[in-house]
C-alpha cells in the first residue's frame, strides 16, 4: 500500500487573512463561503481572525490609551519603583554609617 503525503497548503499571510476577514465583514460572502474557498481553513479559525481583526482595529482607534501596559504590568512597575527607592534609602543610610565609623571619637573629658 502506497501512502503519499498530502501536500501542506502554503500559510496565509496577514494580508491574505485581512482580505478574507474584510470580505466577510463587508457581506460579500459568509463565513462558511469564505472558509469553503480556502483549503484547510475552518470556520472557527475565520471567526477567530475576525475577532482579532476587530479587537486590533479597536485598540488602534482608542489611541495612546490602548498602548499602555496591562494593569498587572503597571502594578509591577510601580512596585519595582518603590523597591528601588527603598534600596536607595538603605544605601544612603549605610554610607552615612560607614562615614561615621571613620571619624575619630571624642572621649569626654573627666569633669
């Protein structure tokens, strides 16, 4: 029995995917029709592309607010800044204590 491998279809580029999504969004064809035109393209994949396309466009339309880091990243950045500040204070205090050690102590004169 001869098993010949099935040829793997070439991967679609981002531009190809966008074109397919736009044809569905514009109503020129349904999700089923678009998926049927492309070998190995499931309706689920096409629906995922459509969702990603819409979300990406929405982020761009929102402007700079959309380019802010996620809340967890902002929280970690704030925590890192606090830790850096605390470390700086400790280093300063250590430097003061080390400097005080080098000064000669004055012995009180007996009274």
